[in-house]
C-alpha cells in the first residue's frame, strides 16, 4: 500500500518521538499499532493529523 499511495518514505511507530508529545500515551499507541483490538473485537477511532 505504501507504493500505491506514493508516500515518500515508510514511517513506523517505533521511530515516533514520544518525548516531543508527552501527552500521548505511548503504551496505548503501541497497542493500537499491534491491532490486538481487532482480535478482541474492540472499537477504536484513530485520527491522524499531519504536521
């Protein structure tokens, strides 16, 4: 999908600087990235705001 979307480079959660945004819950974001909420059939709304 990255190639189809023609993004300039691949971004991963492991490279996100949580220290820049201390109000973001790192454990919660990593949990979302693991997609475990799909296995447990949980509902999530994920918003992405580009800076």
